[in-house]
C-alpha cells in the first residue's frame, strides 16, 4: 500500500474517491434528517418518500449515460460539470420553501451525482493499469466509501441538532468548492479512444418505466391498490419497460446488452446485487425513520444508534476477502444474503416487541450481511462476463444496485405506510378520536407530537399508540426485506449450480 501512495497518482485516487464519497454521504445524511424535514415543511409520508426517490431515480437512470458522456467529452470536464450541478442543487435544497420544491431540487442533485460518480470511477480505472496497484486503489476507494457510511449518520445527527436540517445540504457548497480545486489541480483530462454512442431511446424508456413504477408504489397506499391511479401507473411502467427491452434488442450499441442475461449465473448475480440493495443498503435510509418514529429517538441519538449497522458494513468486507481464499464468490454471496435475511428477521421481532437489545443485535447482523455482500456482489457479476464486456457489466451492476435501493425504498415504504396507517386507525377506534383523518396524516408524516396534540386529554396515550403503530409497520417491512434476501439467496444458489 505504501508503494501506491508514493506514486503521484495518489492525488488522483484521493480526489476521485472523495467525489464518490460525497454521493454516499449526502444519501445517508438525508436519511437522518427526514423526520425533521417532514415536520418543518408539513410533508406527507408520500412526500418524504419522493425526497429520497427522486434523487435515487435520477442517479440510477443516468449512471450509464453519464459514463458514456464522460468517455466521449472528457472525464475531468464532466466531473467538474457534475460537481457544479451537485453544488447548485444542494444550495437549492437548502433554500427551498416547500416540500415539493425540495424533491425537485433533489432530482437535480441526483443528476449531478450521476455525472460526478461515473467519471470519478472512470478516472480511477484509467489512472491504474497494473492489476496489483489497481486492486490496491479499489481497496482504498472502498475504505473511503465505508468510512463515509460510518460517519454519515453521526454527521447528519449533529448537523440536524446543532444547525438545522438545511445545513445538511448547505455544507456541500464549501466541500464541492474544495473538491473542484483539487480536480483542476491534480486530475489530468482523459477520454475513451472508442466512445459508445448515447442510447437516447433506451435512456428515456428505462427512466420513464422506473418513474412510473415508483410513482405507483409510493401513491398505492394512499389511493388503494385496486384504484385506477395505481393500475394505470403500474401498467404504464410495465409497458414502458417492455418497450425498453424491444428497443435494446434492435440497437447496434444498446445501453443494456441483453445477451449477457442468457447466462443463468449472471442473472443470479444481478438478482443478488438488486436484493442486497433492496434489503440491506436501503436500510441506511429506513433505519433512521424506524429509530426516530417508532423508538422516539432524536436525530443525534438515532445517528449514534446506527453505528452497529454502519461499523459492521465497514468491517465485514475484510472478512469477505478472507473467506474468498477458501470459498467461491457465489457461495459468499449466498451466505451474505442469508445473514441479511436473518438480520431483518431479528429486527422484525425487535420492532414488534420493542426490544432494544434485539434492535442492536439485528442492526449488527444486518450490517454484517451487507458488508459481506458489498464487494462480493460486484465480483460475482464481473466473474460471469468476458473481459471485453467488463464495462457493460460494471454499468449493469451499478444500475441494478441503485435501482434496488429505489425499489426497496418505494416498495418497503408502501408496506410501512399500509400497515402503520391501519394500526393507527385501529388505535384511534380505541381512543374514540374525532380527528382521525388529520391525526393519521400528521402521524404518518412523522409529526407525532403534532398528532398527539389533537387529543389533549389523551396526549401520552396517543403518542405511544403512534409509536406502536410504526413498530407494527416496520416489523412488516423487515419481514418483507428478509423474504427478498432469502429468495435471492435461493436464486443465486440455484443459478451458480446450473450456469
């Protein structure tokens, strides 16, 4: 490792790694401040879902085209453009007057993040050609990303408590300025000798399909799962996805090379990546909501309570590398998915029973499974493709990861909304409340004190009832996440036996 840092390319590696870390830091910090945003901007639960979903949607939909643009027009130039857009969108997030303005600004921030991350990864790959030094570089990159994940909940909780939630976005401005100066000073321009053409029809149909399906999941609990709105949006999303596949089959240079999916083990590996993101990585956004809304913690305390999950996510990739000397990558992935399922099952029991020790244990076990999967899912995908298709496979891997985060947050959010709302309605029948609609609306938005004030004679009982309802809702969330991880483990095991 010392030889790596003696090389002048260390500044390139550090600068590009910090650019990638900014996207992870922003995502995980926002998870901590969501309840505060909801209370101060008077948001509904669906609004809060859009704050996360618009960012991840734009981020995941544009990663592949962002890489193509960077290869064609220059990685340094696109990196700086992405950094500028990310900074401006962060400023807009800090100044927004309403919740709808916030998730529109978050969409712009997601676009900036895609055009920041894609060229940063390409810059690292271009700077290190020797296989050993490239492995060391990616190990350093992974360490930076892991440390960011550990620090993000603490930073988010501290900023929210000491400065207010708007500063969680405003603080990106000086960070982006410093990073831009480092990019200008230390990163040379580079571009691909044979850049791929942009697949605009593929980009449009894929993005619109994911948007329609996300829209259906987020609004389903509010309008009903058999409503015309849900059926129209979900059907539209499915048709657009079918159209995307038709387009990709006919293009000479498609955004997504469908022939890779003829190999069963590749399908299993992509499924594992999706499930890892939807059942483990997404918990960086959902666990803070659980700790604050179901357990009654303040933002700073919730950030500290996230440490068992975050530290395990940081340390377990090292165990995965040790296991790789004795086990196949597919076996480690099956093990990691099984541990994720177990961690979610422990959390499901803890959420229903209100057991603090089991919450800590469940978060640690879930983080251990996620840590095992963090590097191995990527390795499993890349080991199933020939070297000349590595770039496409890497893009599929990254897109499936962030699509999994998006689908996990929207889908598990729908499970939470449906079950928590039903539990609140049942609780209100016992309290004989005349303000049922407004009470549930405020409570689902995270304004538990505001909801409880509607029942001044039963304030304490109402607050406890809401927290219990959230506990019931999150118990179902963790059960569904466990089922997703378990099914993916079965698929991975099956496909790795029969490639």
